[in-house]
C-alpha cells in the first residue's frame, strides 16, 4: 500500500486510476483493499462502471 500512497500523494495517479488496483469480485488480483483505498484517497470506493 505504501507504493500506491506515494504515487497518489505525488499526483502520479488519481483516484480513478487507483480503483483499478482494488481487490473486488471481478479483480481478484488487485493489490489494495477497499479500506486501504479510502485511507489513501479519503474517498469511499465506488466501482467505476464501463
């Protein structure tokens, strides 16, 4: 999670990009949990629709 936090803080990535790294039913190989997403971004995780 430290890597993702650093990237987010440096504005290399945004919350929309970080959503792709969250572990979900359809993304079992994600790297962070929904709680970690909120800790990094300060936003609730809402799955983006395509």
